[in-house]
C-alpha cells in the first residue's frame, strides 16, 4: 500500500460517510462504526451524517483528540 497526499482544498467542506471512508481507506460500515464510537468527528443535520473536512484533517495530522 502506498500513501498519497490529499489536496485538502479540493475536498468538500463536509463529506458524507462513504466519501470520508474512501479518504481513510475504510468501508462504509467501518466508517459508521468509527463515528458511533467517537473515533471519527461527525455532525448530524437532519438524517444526514457528515464529517467536517477540517476536523478530519486535524485528526489525521494529530491536532485533535477524540
């Protein structure tokens, strides 16, 4: 597996669960599980579950703890 850089400016400000999972290399179910356990930052708007881009980036860069 090779790591690749993400151009964060091209990523939408919020991601749906499948898109966040693709960035993380996770399946949809694993991504929902990470949200349910609080390992992955999320917000709910109505019935939609979204992952904020900036909080995801900070988490990956070690800037925030859940």
